[in-house]
C-alpha cells in the first residue's frame, strides 16, 4: 500500500512539474490589484457574494509569491444564517502551489475560527494550526514532500492551467484534512451568457470533484468556465453546498487591459 501511494505521489509531482513548465511566468494570470466579484445564487435567489483580490507581489523567503485574498459574505436577509469568511494565500508565481494560508471564518454563530497553514518545502512538512475565540484548538504537523494548495490558492491554480487539456489530482489541505481536488481540464471552448455582460463570453470549460468539505458545505462535483484568453478570468461556476447546487457568476471586475472575450 505504501509503495502504491508513493508511486501515486511521484506521478502527481511529475504532472505538476510538467504543467508548470508548460506555461511561462509571462503568461501568468497574476496581476496585482485585480479584483473580481461574484454573486452566489440558489434557484434564482441570491445567497451571498464572493470577492477575490490579488493584493501584491511579495518576497517569501527566497521565492516570489503573490498574496491573494478571498472574502465571502452571506446576505443579511437570510434568516438563521450568517457567513463571513476571509482567506489569504501566499502563492508561488507558477500558481502551482501555496507557501502559506491564513483564514478567519464565522458561520451561523458569533464565534470566529482562525486557521494558519505553513508549507515548508525545504523541510518537507505542513504545519496546521486552528484557533476559536483566540484559544488554540488544533495543532498538527504532517510530513510530506508534495506541493500543496489551500482553499484560496485553488482558484488561481485552476485559472493558470485551464488550457492544459489534462486531468490532475491536486494535493489540497482543507480544514484538518490532507486531501485532493480532482480537476479535468478539457480545453473545450464554450460560449457563456451571464447577466453582467451583454454578449456571449468565449470560455474554456473544465470540471472536477472536491474530495473534501469546505465552508458552507462546499464539496463534490463542480463545473467552471473561465475566459479563453491569457487572464483566464472565471466567468461562471456550479458547485454543491449544504442547500444544493449553487450558481456563481461574475458581476464586476477590475483588471487593467481586460475585456471579456467575445
């Protein structure tokens, strides 16, 4: 069993290496100052908003990283339900893996959960720490030679490699679990209509499966459409959460020089 898992890990690393080398950093989706806003709906009813930011290019040790942030918020009109979450991720310039993650979440109760992940690739371990109301509730160290993604960095991994036309199991840390995210990059071109853009947008379609459960019960199969250009802006997605399948659509954006491709 150990030998099989080790072979699988080696295959995953080789795929990550090949995909990373298939793209130059000049074609990177990262642009400091980018802001993307999405509306989340269920059966036509608005549940909340997701905002994605690329804050800055920074030095992380001897490496270059992009600090990205995600903010999720439910609308106040939904009774007995409140979600606020802010995540930050320090992502390698290849967009293939993360160096660090910090997240704070408040779901239904007024108490805040806070988590920090440190991916130490030189020493081959992952440190996972969690707090609730400033009291540490979890500390774990996992030995691993893999390159990892977190709940924020996955957004950029999928964008960077959307045109690679291959499937891959992405090593992922979610909450307390080391798991994987399956992404099938099909390279299939589709025209997509959304309410914020008055013409069909040319997109690349992919799908996959989250082998984990995240905030608000995000799990299972998903579909996504990103712009068919160098920016790879996510235009639309479908995901499973506690209430069922939700739609996520781009409603506003700020990115220098970007226009949705016709």
